[in-house]
C-alpha cells in the first residue's frame, strides 16, 4: 500500500505524560514516540500507574491510541510506550491477525471512546509469520485454530513473494502494512472515521532487542481509503436478519466510488 506520512507533532515540553487532554492523531503518535524513547533510553516515567489515577479513571476511559498488536509476551504496549491506566486501548492476537472481534473492538474505540489513533504493532522475528511460511513451504496445514492465524498471514506471504522479499523481517514489514490495509478495507466504520479526519491508522514494527519502534505504513486523518461497501440498512418493509450488521448512529458509510470529503 502507499505509505503516507502523518507528520510529527511533538507534545508540549511542559506537559506531563499523565496530563493529556483530547489529542489530534499526530499528537497521539508523538506521545507514543516520546514514551518509546523514554523506554529505550532507560528513563521511563511510568505515568498514570498510581492509586490516585486508578480511582480517577474508574468511571470512564479516554484512551488516546488503539494498539492492535501481536500477542508475543515481549510486546506489552503499556511498557514499551511508557504509558499507564486509561491511556491505551489494546487488542492482541498472534501475528496481529484481524477478525470480526478485533475490528469490532477497534470500531468501539474510535466511535464510542473517540480514540484518534489506531496502531498496528508487529515485531521482528514474528513467530506467526514464521509458522505461516513453514506451513506454506511444507504444504502442511497446522492443526486446530492455529490454522486461522496461518491463513490470515498467507496473503502477506504472497505479496512478499511477488516483491521478491525473502528476509523474515522484510516479510513482517509487509504483513504489518497488509494488516493496516485489510483493516481499512474490511471496516467501513474505521475508514469513515479516517476519511472524516477523526482518526489515523499507523503500522509500526518493534525491535525485540533494541526496544525501539519505527513506522512501516501510515494513513493520515482525512485520507479517503478504498473500502468495502457498507452493509445495507434494511427498509421497514423488510426486517433485518438477526445477524445483519448496520452502521452505528452518526457514522456515514464510505463509498469507494465517491469518497467522502475530508
């Protein structure tokens, strides 16, 4: 996918990490980079982790970023971004694979909680990508539900093969970008929030040894991505089936043929 920079908006040098108000997508991204820098350099502040803040957020949450990350035990988002309670809305699956429950969680964060930034967080030497590559090379499908994880990574393997990328970490980067693209293609709600300028989506790769993150792909707020057509809203004469999804109130479905103005 085309990589589009968000631009850096540095947080106020006088603002403490625990004193954040409503943030724009670029500011939210800057907060993540600032926290990761503290983590990498060994000077974390551990904001919003005290008893007082715990009580303050008990009645409501206003996270400034959604992290759709790999389940790897070394990829704890609140630690590597030096954040605390109420800061990050975290969804984790092996290989940051995305299904309906993950998309529903992201949609909840951006539409109900008003979270301005969605981050897909992968990492080097990803075991899910390695398992998918091994299954593809041997022609042996994994047993149980692990197959769903492998199947979700296969499109990224195909894209890597088309580009001649064989290095595992190069494939991981492609898989991160593919996940960003898939989320926007499969969720008209998320795509509409991005198009309306209320949210941005970024793909990041984390280095297990060094501890730093870098941006692999970015779709800025106001950009109109191509998305799947939204589910139709049934008329009163034709009641909806019980499992038929409908857009949430206030969200205008994005139309690939005529993208909404930013």
